[in-house]
């Protein structure tokens, strides 16, 4: 099918959106490296007890270079150097050399002490950049190189792999793994969302083309019926000659449209329920209200395409009979599974009924109902009594669906049993990386921190942290359920979640020895706040994220006060670095969430267009198939020898004028 201009615009915009999300990830990695270099310099001064001129020169140049690359990427332009294999190799070598340089100036055997690997965060940013630029395979290779680099630096420094040292080494490698996994997850979900928007756009284009083809068929049928109507009143020719012309016109129209409608049907097969509801809409325009009822047990069964088409054609003819002969303006169509392996469609009315013995051999009931159903291996039962209405029950073979209706969670309250909006579903994926970070990386950070402490935290604190992590794991396992998504939509849950994270950090500050909270490795639960910031900025928007960031700054100040930390330059720099990480998490998440929301709107707009085109195409399809059936009826009348030619011409004219009226009405 040809994709319409509007759909091409949607596809182009969706692909640009995908490119934009990748650009923000690249920019975030570059900005991360540029902003954290000053903090790393400050940390190196604190660790080594002195400023190292070589560090200052190299780190300053690297920070400026990363900032210079990040700015154009943020503006949507990707410098050609980022696509260069030479720069890729240079950047990896530079990150490795920076870490090796820091290792060489450390005292022997101290590498695995907390925060001695001061430029390791630069390596983390490097993995983010190249995973975003070159994909998960390249990112995994860079991560593997980083893991090897960790053990090379351990060997150069002569550090001993004690149990504490092993924990520190694994913690560093785990941090690098986060730089691989988080961008990969974001890109995977962003790509999935973009593909959804593109598929919706392409579907809209296909449906627009389908609608155009059917519209052309409708116009062709309208012209054919106009010619037929004209022939029936052409007094210059004999009745027999006019009947022959009418039969030829009708036969030509049937042949012309059969191939086209078959191609359209193959491109878009309807379900039985969709087809019945489309018939109900069509007959409503003709003055007959049709109620369609799908019994619950019937939803477990399905019929093949041929049976679906046979049932829809038979139901259409049965409703035609109701409209023309029953003398009522209401009918009911019921779909049920009466016996195992049989689907039953029943058309009932409370009209005047008829004598089945004398009418059952008429064209409509015999040829358009019974014959169609018998051709697909089904059966038809007609029950009618004069003055008491009619019931036509059609049964066809059916098979069980393999994809039954999804079961709802057993413990979901009734008030929460509502479908999620498109935006909730699209933004809900932010829950996954945030909970992965909190539930998987936080234990690693906690283990690293505790391993470096002179004494273990209180048992009660450890139990509280364990309970919170277990809750996060449970939420992660059930993250995509309607109940959990509803839970995350509640502002009260956001407040409670932040309060838990804040109280745990306050508890850690109180539990530590006075004046030690800002020492390297002591704020081992601060990383939990990053996951909290990512989660609620994505789900609740910029205002909620900004409020949490302000509260995070206040929390850091409270930690300093409660732990009685002295206000000196290293401590201020350490606190500023923690706040800067929190602010970076807010900004990056907010930007990506904005792009995700834009993708949702794009997909919704395309989906709405697709839905409108599908509706119009389905109506046109039903309209044209009805016109084709009436053409067959005209051919049948022409071939009949039971009535006089004048009477047959009158019948033909009536059918043609009725169809002209219906075909005209569809564009008004």
C-alpha cells in the first residue's frame, strides 16, 4: 500500500525523535565526563593530600573537550569526529591512560581503599557515550575492557585481593555495568516506542490507501447503478434489450470489483465481532437498530476467514429480510458457543414472521443465508411464526483461541481495574531502569560502603535496608502490572517513597561516627536517591523532579548537620559532587521523558488517524459488498423467467435506486 503524505511526516518525525533520544544519551555521557572531572580533581587532592599538576592539566583539557562536544550534540548536531573510528580508539586509550596515571601516583597497595580510583567515573561516562553511539555490542566490549583495566591497575598498584578488596573491585566493575545497562535499556524502550509510532503512522497510511481504493470502488458502483437505472426507463428500446443491457452492466461491475475487493480483504481481515458491529452501523443508517451481543463464552472461540465472511454475508441478508419484510425497526444479533467446537450466530426479530414452508426457497434466505453457511460446513435453523417474529440460527465449526483474554491480578481492587492510558504505558517503562538501579546496584554500593567502615552499622539499620530492597525487588518483578502502575500514579506513593529514601540516608548519617559522613565511601545509600529521582521525574514530570532535587539538597545539608561534619573545602566539594550527581539525574531524565511524551503524542495522533481511516474503510467495504450483492440480485432478476419483463425492470429500478441512495448517503 502507498503511505500517505501525513503518514510520511509522522514516520519522519518518529525517526527524528529516536535520533534525538540517542543524542541526549550521548550528550549526557559527555556532560557527565566534563562535569565530574573537577570533582575527580578535588577527590584526588583529598586522597593524595596534594594537588597533582599533571592531573590538573590533563583533566582541564579533557573537560573542555567533552563540553565542546556535548554542546552541538545537545543542539541536535553530531560532530563528525564522533563517527570517526580513530577518535573512538583515541577516546578509549585516553580514558585508560587517565586511570593508569592516577594509579601510578597512588601509594603502593592502596588502590582498593575507598575512592582511590578517582577517575573511574570518567570510564563510566565513556561506556555511556559509546554504548549510545555504537550500540550494545560495542558498549559490552568497552565494559569488558574496563573490567580488565580494573585488574591491571590492581596489579600495577600491588593491592592485595582480600575479601574487602574483592568487594571494592566488583563494586567498581558493577558501576561500569550500570553505564552499559542503563543506556541500553533506555535506547531499547525508546526504540520500541518509536517503532510503535512508526507502525501506527504506516498503518494510518495503509488504511488511508485502503479507504481511497474502496472510495473509488464506491464511485464506480454508483456510476454502474446510475447506468442501470437509466436503462430501465429507456423507452426507445424493447424491454428484453434493456434487460440484456442491465445484466451485462451488472456482470461487468461484479467482475471489475471482485478482484479489487478481494485484495483489500486480504490486506485487512476483520474479526467476526468487528464485522457485526460494522453491519449494525450500516443498518442504523437505513433505519434498523441492531443490537450485537457477544456472549462471554464465545470470546474463547474463533472461526477462520472464510467462515467469518460467510457469517457476515448471511447476517447481512437476514437483516435485509428484517428491514424489508418484518415490519419492525429493531433486531438482535447474538454470538454464543452452544456446543464444544461450534460457534452460533442468531438473528432475531419480533416482527410479523412468515410461513417457512412457502418462503424458505426465496432468493435471500435460500441463496444468501443457507447456501453460504452450508458452503463452509455449517448449518442453519429457521424458526418463525406469523405475528410472533423470526429467529435464524447459524452454526459453524470453531476452534479455541490460544491467546485468551489476559487474566487480571487476583488482588487488584475493583477501583483500580481500569485500562492504562497510552501515556501511562509509554512512560511506565521508566519504572524498570529506576527499579533495576535501586534494587540491583544499591546492594552493591551498600556492600562497598560497609566493607570500608571501621564497624558494621546497627542490625536494625541493616534490617530496614534489606526490607526496602526486598520491596523494590517485588515492585520490579510486578512492575508492568496494572496494580503497580496504578500505585505509581498516586502522588501519596511518591511522597512515601521519597520519605523512605530520605529517612534511610538520615539513619546512615546518625549511625556513622560523628564527622565521618562525607568521607569517601560513607554515603553508601546516596545512590538510592538517584533511582528515586529518575523514577519520579519520569513519571510525575519536571515539577515533581525539581521539588525532589530541592529536597535532596536539603537532605544533604541535614546529613552534614546530624553527623556534625566540619565545614572544610574537601567536605564541601564532596557534598557538592553528590548534589551535582542528583541534579544530573534530574536533568537527563526530564529531557528523555519529554521526548518520550512527545513520542506518545505522535503515536496517539497517528493511531487516531489510523482508527478513523479504518472506520471509514470498513464502512466503505460493507457498503460496496452490499452493492455487489445487489448487483448479483439484479443479475438473478434478469435471468428469471417467472415475471414479465416490465415487472422485472421495475424491480431492477427499485434495487438500483435504493443502492444509489445508500452510496450517496455515505459522503454526506
